[in-house]
């Protein structure tokens, strides 16, 4: 699997830094994971958005899905799409409120919302705990600890595994999901300061402990808030996790 970072700024974009968005590719299948603010611009710099075969959303906070409306405009109005978006509606795996959420974000007024459902160019699949197959990927979906309907994912292909925590606090469910994963891509928003919010995001210490307890092969730190010192977050994670660890950067790719 090839993982590409379209954006990794946590909760809000930073200077020339998009929010959460990733591409995961295997067997010629291109899966988009999250589509936060700024990620569609980055995607067009590296890939054709019409090459997407499916989209997967952990939850519906804007920093994970704000560019969905922009993708809708592109899919509806681009004069020369490389793949017909109506004959090939894009499968969207997302929390069950996604159709309403995306219609509300796209439609400018109540009259428009009354007739809009976005199903001309998308096909919505609500997420629930369990296993879902998306193209060549087996995705284990597990409820995250976050103040809304939110999920973490374990994505397996060809005997390799990637755990993407999404936004989450610590939990036994997450510990179990991450067990033995080759790579853990972890929401690591802030340092382990006593003032941090609980049941929301992982601190560097918590991400390091997660990776260490899971015996993961590699920890990728992401979703650091733009006003947080990424080096400090990385350093405290590194004190807990003995394996390879890295702060991801927009535009970077990783073989999983
Ligand atoms: Zn977030
Ligand atoms: Zn969130």
C-alpha cells in the first residue's frame, strides 16, 4: 500500500498547510481518506481527483471533510472529466449523517436543500463497527473516543496493515485495533499538558504509548494543531515508543 499525505494540519489549516487528507493506493485502486480544508488543492497537484475510486471519512468535523463540497463542484461541472462522474458515482463510506451534513454544506439555502441529495455523483455507505471491504482493502471500523459519531480504521491489504486513528482519545478499543499493525498513523494533536482536553485527541505521550503497547512497526504522527510545537509532540511520543517514529509532512508518501 502507498500512503500519501494531502494534508496533516490538525483541527485548522496552517500557513500553506492543509487539514487532514490522505490517499491510499493498492492494486491500482485509489482510496481517499478524509478531505479536510485545502486537501483538494493538494490532490490536484499530485493526482487526478477523478481517479478516486472511493472515499472514507472517520467523522464529520470540518477539518476532515470541508473540501467535499469543492469535490462536488468539480464532479458536477468539470467540462472534461477523465471518468464520467454520473456513470461512475463515487462510493463514500462515512458516518450515517454524511448525506445531510454534506447537503447542508453544499446548498446555499433551504429551497436548495429541499431538493438536493448529491446522489447524482455519489453513493453513500453509512459506517458501523465491523468489517467493510472497499476495493482491495479490508477495513475494520471501530468507534473512536471523540465528541461525535467518529471511527478509527485498521486497513489491511496483501498482509500489510495500517491503523489510522482518526480523531480520538485513548481507549481499550483503539489499543485492540492497533495491535501488531505495521504502521499506526496517529492523531497526535498536542503535548501531554495537564490543561489538555480529554476524550478528544491523543497527546504525544498517549500516541507513543499506543504504538509501544501495540508493538507496531512504525508510528506516524499527524494532526498536530497549527499552534502546537510539533517537535515537542514528536519528542514526547519518542520517549514512549522504541520503534521508528516520524512527524508526517504534506506531500510525503510512505510504503506501508
Ligand atoms: Zn480533526
Ligand atoms: Zn474531530
